[in-house]
C-alpha cells in the first residue's frame, strides 16, 4: 500500500476509535446510542494482573484487596473517599464473578488522566462492569484468557460490546483462541477491528467477523485496514452483508490485504 493510504488509515482509526467512555469533568460517559455512533477503545494494559479471580470468596477478596490498594495509591489521583467506596461496592459483584481487577484499575487510571468527574467515572464503570460480567459468565472463560493478559482482553471485549458487537462475537474469538492457542491481545484487537467496521457502516456486520479477522494471516497491525476498507465500501454503496461475505471469502481462505482490496474494489 502507498504511504498515503497508510496515513489515511491511521487518520480514520484515530477518528473512529479514539472516543473516550468518559466525559470531560462534570459530564457523563460518552456511550454510543446505536452501534454506529462511535467506537471506544481501551489503552494498553498498564500493569499485568498478578491474580485471576474466578470463584470463591478467597479469590474475590484478593481482587477487592488489589483494587482497594490501587484506590489508596497516588494513581487514584483526586478521587475522594466516597467515590472510592462507591467504586468498591460497584466492582464487588464483578470481581466475585471472576472479572480481573486490572480491568477496573486500568479504566480508573485512564479516567483520572482525563480528569473525568467522579460521577462520570462511576457511571462508566457501571457499564463496564456489566459488560465484563456478561463476558466472564460465558462458558470457557474460567480457563481463558490467561491471567497475565486477562485485563487487556476484557478491556477490548468490553469496549466492543459497548459499541455494537454482541456476545456472539466474543464467543467466536474465544472459540478460536481455545482451539488454536491464540493470543488474547490478538483476540482483543480483532474485536476492536470488528467494532470499527460496525462504526464505519453504522451497524454491526456479521457475528463471526472478529473470529475471521483473528484467525486470518493478517498481522495485528493490519487489522485496522479492514475497518478502512469498510469505510470505503460503505461510501461506495456496498452493504454490510456483501462486505462480510468478501472478508470471509478472502481471509478465511488465507488471503492477504491486497487480495481483500482487489475483491472489494475491482
């Protein structure tokens, strides 16, 4: 691809994927009103999880202790005691269900860096906790993702759910990872790309799009080009069904980006 095309792809992804879940101080979370209203992507995991809470009061207590310790550190910034208590109460059921503590601490870290208001942080964390809890209760999530990369996957998967993808998309990348030993970061990036495609068309594409992208020959750094192709295809009048069929036909058969581009734009 030409350098100009790469620049265009980068610009598109910055515009499409950089919407924060947190409003500016005094605001409310910027949550999509429909699948095409924006895509919120998490930043990279700041620190790896040291524990993976799955079930049992002892494991849940471990997650609560870790989150309490984080909230007591300088990283929690300007949050007052009442907000910290509310965060712990909000997080407790999700941690008990098996959501990794690192997902909460990373989202709080991001919000504090943006100077989000306490009310916005609590509202956004409530949405996050609901999404993460639905994910962790899916079959097989007690054994995958591995603890050292669990948080980064939950951050990506939760953002994908908030932005129009369904649980079937998460199930799909999970099945791929379990069968192939796939990397959680690759799985999360595939979900992010599928959510970006939904943003480009204004509605989700196919339920297995994220799995197809994850299982393809593409490098993770190339996933964003699929979203750029979606933007171009939508602008030319192509619908989501035709786009999804093209992606499936090319990538599932081992095709690369050039082959996909030729198929979409003959």
